[in-house]
């Protein structure tokens, strides 16, 4: 009676998330909403190029946000995530969380952990979020602070401890670079010590801020081999206690698979535009002007657009094309 | 019996989907499996669920009962339902 598909998320690979195929479904199963591009940090590798003062000029207003959330709930989308930028700086953040949770959907918050005060954690627990995923790219202050410009390791780890004290399920996300990769094992140990139930990682993408900082970030293939060896070892070590999720697959391989098996996932940008998938520049709808049903129908068609296949083919010759992901193409 | 805390169900034209949002696994369901989940959502126990489905599908050869019980056992084993 059942056929299983699915699994895997995390912010490192843009090809993240739900692998249930979209054909035949009446609506997406998962909406990943980047609620704002504003952020208190300016991370070296940020795929969204978020940072202080980086909110889009045309980000959705309160009425638009709740109109769209209403459509998502009416279409029974079972699972949403709020990310950014930093979602907790959005002026309607807690109202949005309250609305989604009160309508019965599961909600994950993806945050840099700098606003996880005891009061905010207690509020998230009270509202019933499914999990809070905190980015922790290092096991030490020196690596974390180098990556998370304007960030502070102890603030993030204190925030995670506050989540734990409040009883909010914790996930950790880790982006590898040449200067933190040696800490991957220690970072997984730290995640477990802090009370996480899941740890996500994968290859860091050449896009967004990472394009400018690539010379400070890029790992060699040899480093990736060691990185994935450690991940395999840690997966076994923590089996039954904490899940270690990672994509070993390269971006190109993942996109080729997606071309024929699109995930039941919509990526919503802060201005209501909808992307086919994070790792491609294609926009398949605009929630300010179109209904979710229209966009979902177009999502199916847009994956068949020859420009999508061409872009993926071109990536095999020029992996640097991922640097153009923010130059949106409407399909 | 009820669906576990992090499990969501949605009706689809082909039956339905069960989404275990903690592990992020999705299970596609045929029409009978979707009917099983609908009954679970009423809060009934397994025997009552089977009785209702046998009546609804006029289960002459016992196949509905076998399939339903096997499906419920499968869901229990996967942690998708709680008693």
C-alpha cells in the first residue's frame, strides 16, 4: 500500500529537501520560504547574499504574507520552513509562526541562532514549531567567527542551549570550508552534546557571497574525501542517537536527477517569487499575482522548459555558472 | 489509535500521502490505504477500523481485512501511528 520516496534537507546544498516526486500531487508537500533577505550577519558563504541592509526593496508586506500563508494552509501543505536572511528579524516572524502552527502544519525555523533568547525559545516551544535548525559551521570560536562575519560562537551555542532548555527539537547545519573542515568530527560531537537530534551538511555551493570569497573557502577534492569519510564514521557512531544527514552527490548529478524527478518543493523568495529549485536561476511564479494552484501547475511545466535542461548541461562544462543563480530567468 | 505527532496526511487523487516530517519521509498511499488513515484520524481502534472498511468495501474474500491489518502493522513498525 505504500511506496516510499523522500528525505534529506539542509541549507548547504541548494538541491536540498523532499524527494517525493511532484507529478500527480495536488499541491507541494514542502514550502521553503526565505521570509526576508535581511540578516544581522554577513557570512562568507551565504548563498542568498544576505546581510545587514540586504532586505529586498520589494519584500512582501504583512497583508500579502498572510494571504499567501492562508493559501498554503488551505491547500494543506503539511510542512514549511522559514529561513532568510535571518527569519527572526522579520517584523511579523512570531505572528507567522503562530499562524502556521495554529493551522496544523509542521514548521521548521532555519536561523543563525543569534536571537534564541530564553524568552524567544519558550515562545517557539509554546507555539509548537517542529524544529529549529541552527547554523554552526565549526566547533570553535575561531572558525565559526571567521565564517559568520559579525557572528559570535558563544551567542549561537547559548541560543542552542536555550532551545534545549525550552524543549524545542534542535537541528544543526554545517557548511564545510578549507578552514573548518578539520573540525567536522568535533562539530558533530558538539551538536550531540548540545542536544541536537539531526545534523545536516554537504558540499558548499559556489554562489552568492561564496563567489567573492571562494579563494578563502574552497575545499580540495582530497579534503572532501576525508570530510565524507568522517561523516560516514560519525553516522555509525551516532546511529540511534542523532541522525547525520549529508549529500555526497555533486550538484550536477543532483540537478540531472531533479530534471526528471522534480521534488514536491517550492522555494519562495522574500518578494513572493517562486523558484524551481534553489540551485537554478529559474522563477516559475509570483505569489503576489498568481494563486498557489496556478504556480504549482506551472512548476510542473517549467521543469520541462528546454532552458532548464540547457542550463544544467552547461553546468557540466562550466561549474562556475552557479554564480549566476541570482540572475533570475522566468519560465 | 492516532497518527504520530510529526505525521501529516493529505488526500490526493490517487489516494493520499503520509509525510513523516521529522525524518522527512513521504509515503504514497493507494485508495484503500488512504481510507485506513482516514479511519485512524477518527480515533478508532484497529478492530473497529477493519470492521468499517470491510463493510464499506464489501470484503467477501477477506483481502481488505488482510491488507488493512498489514498496513496498520507496517505503520506501527515505521512509527507512523500510536495506540
